C-alpha cells in the first residue's frame, strides 16, 4: 500500500495539470518550470504508480485508463487541501478580477448574458464572464477539470457529480410577425400545420425532444427553411410570414425589439426546466457560490415575481 509519506505531493499537482492540459509544454508554463523538469517528474509518477499514466499521441499526452480512474479522487483531495489552506479567503466581488466560464445554449446566451454583464459591471467591475456553447464543448468533463465553472440550461442527462438548482420552468410559444393572420386568434392543428414553419434543427437536449414532437405532429412536412440555432430566428420571422415554435422566454425577449407576437401552439409540448449546474468539487468555492447566487437572484422564479 502506498503511503503519503512516500510521495511528493507536488507530483500530484503535476498529475492534475497534465490531465487537464495534455501537453508537457503547457504544464511547464503553468507551473513555471522547464519541460525537462516536467518530464522528470512524470517519470517519477510513473515509477510510483507502476503505470504509464500519460501516453504521447497526435492529440497530446492522453491519460491511460488507470489515470482516468484516479483523477477524480486525486482532484478532490487537492481541492480539499487548497480549501484547507485558504479557509480565511473569501470572494470579494468588488475587488476580484476572477474570470468565470459558463456553458449555455445560444438561447441561454440571449437570455442570460445581457443581465449578467450588466450586473457585474455594476457590483463586480473586475470580474469577467465568458460564455461557451454547450454543444461545442465537452462541458460536463470541463466542469470536472475546472475549465468551466457553471452550466445553465434545461439539460437532462447529467452525472451525479454535478449539483444543480432549479431556476425556472417555461413552455413553448409559436412566434410570428405582428399583423400575421395568426395574431389574436385561437389556431387549430390543421391551420397550424398549413402555415409555413421555420424549423430549428438543434439536436441539443432537450430541444431534440421538442423537434421530435413537432415532426410527429407533421410540422416538418411543411418546412422549407431550417436553421441550426435560435439566434437568427427573430430576424427571419420578423421579415416573413413564417411562424416558429420557440421557448417562451426567448419569445418574450424577442417580441418587443422585433415587432413579433405569439400564440400557444395547438399541440402539447413538455415544459423546459432550466437549472444552474456546478461540479461538487466547487460546491464550497466562495466565488462559485457568489456567481450561483447572482444567477438565482437574477433569473430564478422569485426574480420575476
């Protein structure tokens, strides 16, 4: 059995950095040491664990199955040590220059980012927030390694290592330009299917389920125009006679600026339940806690009341 007294804990820090970066040169820059120093330390780690740990490939130093198994407990142990060493360190938003990364969908960027930017400029002028498209990154893995601080969305297939807090639920609305023949009327399914629909082909969960419901109802058969994201939707329907079915909060934000109106679609669609997610490793991190609190205050159901 390996004992802590037989191991230089700095080697575990290097192990964590290598797992996250996958490149010797990047680890060397992060730790402020030379590449030979990193290589020598990696050799010591391999001897200690009796495993290659990282194997050089065309995509960098990829972890072995053994390294993948031990990463989570090693990372949690290091996070615990860091927390113990900084018990008195509290996050001060007014003085902090911390940079946060949040994974969200394109709909999320439209809904969340303007208010978050405005809030931070007011109470935390040195804090930075960068959004990343959840569909373009491995956000669950990146939250585990700390590359992403939070995720916001109606995500359903998430591991137990992620904690979450429900922000709000919303329905879907069918949106169109003001003056459209649908405006102010109760529309039946036959007339609904007879309209020209703009179809958002997003395969992100849970929008893929909504698309499946629309397809089953027959909407796709009347579709000539499709877009992969929601961002362009208000621009298109505001200048055409097309209709589109979108999350209610997107419709609420788009109607005023783009001169749009909405109705309840004549088919039953499941509600979207939007939450903020974070990894359990950062549950006690004061900066992470602060940002979670800001998001809940700005976007939770109580914020609309």
